[in-house]
């Protein structure tokens, strides 16, 4: 029986650190690396370059199917052209957020993502990686972080101006995110809603100390000592 190539799928909310971890794991294991967020930024860039309305689903799906997206040595190539620096543009990021909500665009990217499963294996990071794109992934990880840690990480990644934009679109107060609140674009109705995979590994918040977990009987015994 043919053995399928290994895939490590890492999912989780924005700014949880999954991109950094995925890239480091891929480098350490000598595996290919896939960042799904970059794919949608490439589609957003293509829409801006071609003058396509970000709400024209048919046109977006068509241009997505025609594109060839590759990752090489930390760079992103669109039809053989290095567009890594262009993807950092604020306008491209905004366009990416809008095109990513279209189910037709997500479906058009499926084949490209699955085609990146090449020897010796793949570390795939991003939304739906362990549920839709690679449901048979060898290892599925759902990476979380506190709202404060995510806010601090985002602040370090972006300039102060970009941070204000992020806060505006996520409904978040500066300088920290409100605890337990997700960005609005994560909650927006979509044809491909965010599904948490049934992971083998899930990073959880640090468990509370033993003293905070004591039941009434144990607490009573401790008070009598």
C-alpha cells in the first residue's frame, strides 16, 4: 500500500505564533512550508493588479485558478515572480481579508495547497489546514495564546500605524486585546466557517496552580493544619 507523505497541520487564531513555529519546524525537519495567509495575500495582490473588484467572486476564482504560487527559501513567488515584499503592503492585506471570505476562492486554492505536499513532507500553517485542506494530516496542532500575548506579538510585528488599523478592523482596544474576544473577520459568516480540528496536540493556557484547584474538603483540611 502506498504511504502518504507526512503533513503537520498547524491551525489557530491570528497572532498566536503559529507562523513562526511552523517555519521553524519545517526548517528543523527539512520539510516544505506552506503559509495559507500568504496565498490569500497573493490573490488580493492579483485582484489589485488586475483591477478586479474584491467582491467579484467569479473573477477572483478564475484568476486564482490560473495563478501558480510557490514558496522558495522564505520567499513567495507568483507565476515565477518574487512578490514577497509586495505582500507586506497594507492595501494587499486589506484585500486579502476580503477575498478570503469567498468560498469559491478558497476552493480554487485547494488544489494548489494540496499540490505542495511533496517529498519529504509538508508543514502547513493556517486556517482549515487540519480539517479541510489536509484532513488526513499526520499530526494536527491547534495553537492558542492569551489575548494579551497575541496583542503584544502583533504590536511587535507591525508599525504603530498598522496596529491602529488592526485594532480598528478587529474592534479591539489599544494597546491590549480584550480578553476572550476574537477579531471580527474571524467571526464573519463564511461558506467555509472556521472549524477547530480534532487535534492530537493542542496548546492550552498554563493550568492553574494546585492551590486554586483545591476542593472545599481539601481546603478545610489545610486550614486545620
